[in-house]
């Protein structure tokens, strides 16, 4: 009687464990499928052009005869807009997280949090539209430019998209700093500002770094906004008011016109592979930081 | 009690929102003495302790009535900076709470805020504080290591050293040994014994023997009121109030 109930409990454990394992397996399987597909469609381009010429080639003329498949300007475009976006989004995101979690009075917190979350929910096409009809003409007029669809414009929009990611993950990290640390700091005669700078932020640093990396990954992979407001010039930019053509924009703009399984088609998939590795890289860094630099939790007894 | 007192609590009531946690407390703390606060859980001992260095300010919705005089100045006057008070009245918490920084950086956290920057000065200060807290011999070779690696008892002595590095006038301790084993507890009691020459110590404890062993005065609290405040020896042998006797003999309802 007793024995059989133990048996059935163990059986239940095993079944539950396997069900979870199965679900985990399914998502890994799907991811694997996508990667295999990406490589199968992308790799054939390297029969036409070498990996080095593909990545570091300065000319992207996929429809010329003979075509040029150098994506360096696209990579540079992606990196530049991501960097500039981070320059805006990182301080903004971290400072707003600090403000919300440590400084804001309760009412302000109630207002700010949903507003930032709403920002995250904004469809990127709406943001892109905003960039086209508001920011672009403004830039064009104030700086007397041929076009307002340029690096500055994209960077601002990508920053707007990255801020909620950075802010909300940083905020979680700040909230999880144990109360004891703050009390210890105040009891030693630290001001609120000193406590934030010297205790709270350092204790939350790994979480904040993860937030930054994920925010950047978000920016580099974003497609709709760069398609709409980056201007689309596949050349290495010389000023921050130049147009660029980040990788996702190229793929989205050209996929429709590239004949199925043509060289152009394979080249676009190969860009996808490069992009995949770049976002993977950001995510790996984020992961590494969050495990490696995790400060040892609260006092252990 | 004659007027050797460094802190005087006068007609203090304390509220957490609508909840009144302390009622009409009058209590003087004598300089260079150890005063113990005892009483059943929830009677307001920690609340009173945190009132003395304005730590309760950090909790939303609290309210203080009455006066707390520190060297004859009301620390709740509107022109008093709580930061200044906390620099002179140090605190050690129930749970050891070192920062996730190196042992050395834990000690010099406070002095640095005060503007002590000389490498040599900071080192001397660290050594002096760690010696005072009877931790120096155990950590002198690992000052650069994370304080989180220390045992609970060592962490608590580190927290005491950290508080001492500020050279406070008063040291508040909220059940500093409740999370420790008997050996660490004995070490900390010894340490308190040694410290009382130079510091005024106010300690909350649930351990009657501890209060009897280390304190000169003891206050017994019940339901937010100070029931009896007396010389420790008197309070534990011939208390004036029946309730006190019931509590210390364990006959409490
Ligand atoms: N932050 C708070 N908000 C609301 N009420 C509180 C808060 N902290 C304490 N109290 C209440 O105030 C009363 C006194 O609490 P306090 O922590 O001072 O008790 P204590 O004597 O230290 O108890 P213990 O021995 O368990 O530590 C308790 O009834 C408690 O519920
Ligand atoms: Mg308490």
C-alpha cells in the first residue's frame, strides 16, 4: 500500500520531468531548424564570392552585371546606428531605472513605469512613421541636409526602442539589491546619492550590463525602423548625417525582388547568417556577464 | 541616574502609519555604559533603537512625537541632518550585512565618505578598527578578499569594525548575536566588554543571560511601553515591577 503510493509518486515525477524536457526540446529543435535553413540558403553564395570578399567587400551591387556582393557598408551601417543608439539609450535607460527604483516618489513611479512599458509595446512601424514625418523634416530643415533619413534619425528611433529594454531589466537588477546593503550604507552616514553610486549600482552591475547588451541586441536586429528611416545608401558613411543601409534593411528591402535561389537571394540569406552571429555574440556577452560577475548575494550565515 | 547621559528620550511616541509602536517613552542613556533593551518580540525594541539614529526616516509613513536629545540637541529638529547623526551614532544589525566588496573596502567605506583619502591613513584606520573588533588576526592576510567569504561570526565582527571605523560616540546593536553560534557570540560579548570604556553601547537582545552578563542598565519593554528601566543587577534580581519579574523568570502569559 505504502510502497505503491511511493511508486506512483515517483512515476508522476518522472512523467512531469519528461514533459518539461519535451517542451524544452521542441524549442531547441525549432531554433536548430531555423539555423539549418538559414545556412542552407546562405552558404551557396560562397561559391560565387569568397567569405573575405563578402564580409569586407566595399561594393554592394547585387543586381549589376557582373554583381558585387560586398556587405562591409551594410555591416558598418548596422554597427554605427547601434553604437549611436546605445550612446543615447544606455544613459537614458540606466538613469531612468535608477530614478524609478530608488528616487521617484510612489506616484511618479506609478506613472513612469507604464509609460516606459508602453514605449516597448509601440509597433516599430509607427515609430518609423514618426521618424519619417516628424524627425526627418526637422533634421533636414535645421541642418540644411539633402535628406533627413540618416544615421541621426535612425539612432534616435532605435534608442527609443532600446530604452524600455534597458530600463526595465536594469530596474529589476536594482530592485533585487538587498535592503540590508542600503541600510548598512545609510547607517554609516552615507547620503542617498552616495548609497546609489557606491552600493546599489555596483551591486546591480551585472544585471545592468546584461540589460545594456540585450538593448543593443534589440537595436541591431530591428528591421522596420531602419528600413523606413535609414535612407538606404549602401556606402560607408562619412558623417552622422549620411544615409546608411543596415543589414536588416537590406534583407527586407531586397528579398521581394531577388529571384528564388539566385545569387542575390543566397547573398541576402548570408547577410542573415552574419546578423545571426552578431546578435548571438551580444546575447552571449550578456549571458557571460550575468553569470561571471554576479556579486555574491547577501551575507551568508 | 545623574546627568551623565549622552542620549535622552523625552515623551516619545512613534507611529508606523496608523499603528502606534511606541507610547510615551522616557529614557536616558548613560555615557560609556552598556544599556540593554529586552522584551518580547514586537514590543518595539528595534523601533526605539532605529529612532536613535533616525534610521526610521527611511521607512515611508512613519511619525515621531516628542524629543530625542543627543548631547542636549534634539535630533528631530528640522535643521538637523540625519546623515550627520548617523555618522556619530553607529549601528550594527541583526543580520550581518557586509557590502559585496573586499574586507578592506568594507571598513573604509564610511571614512572615505568623510573625506579620508590617504592610503596610509585608511590602512591604519582599517587595522585599528579590525583590531578593536578582534578580527585583525583572522583577516590581516586576506584584506583584499570579498567580505562575503567570511563566516557569519566574522562578518558580524567586520560589521562592528566597519561601524567603529567611523569613530562614533554611540554604538547601537540590534540583536548582534542572534544569528551566531555560541563561540562567535562569546567573542562578540567580549568585544562589547572591551568597547564600553570608549563607547556608549545600546544593545537589543532576546538573550536574558547576555543582557545580565554585559549590560550596566536594562530596559524592559512590553507592547510599546517602557515597563521598567533599572540597573541590570537590580532588574534581574529584585525588579520593581511584577511584569518584569514574570518576563525574566519565563512565567510570561
Ligand atoms: N516597517 C514597519 N511598518 C509597520 N509596522 C512595523 C514596521 N516595523 C515594525 N513594525 C511594527 O512595530 C512593532 C514593533 O516592532 P519592532 O521591530 O520594533 O519590534 P521588536 O521589539 O524589535 O521585535 P523583535 O524582538 O521581534 O525584533 C511591531 O508590532 C511591528 O509589527
Ligand atoms: Mg527587533
